C-alpha cells in the first residue's frame, strides 16, 4: 500500500464537497482536513513562522527515516 498527502486550493465549499465525494468514490481516503489559510499569520507572526519551520524540518526528517528503513 502507498500513501500520498497533498494540499489543494479551492474556490468554494461546494467545489470542495464535490471533490471530496469524488475522491472517496475512487480511493480509500484515510484523512481529509479543511485547514484555514495561514499565509498572513506566517508573514506577520514570528512565533508561528518558527513553529512552521520546525514542523517542516521534522516532517522531512521523518520521511527520510521512513525511506531509509522501509
């Protein structure tokens, strides 16, 4: 089994609803989250920016570990 994770931008809740239904009809969806746009927060809040950079670094380290050990 393989997994993929991706982020999309959408124009309306209806568009997202139909996309989610389509995905669930085609493949097994194990996680589907709607996240708020945090671009402004990233650009204006140094604490959030620092947390995001740490999270990205940790995620990359985790993915590298998984690749090497599976």
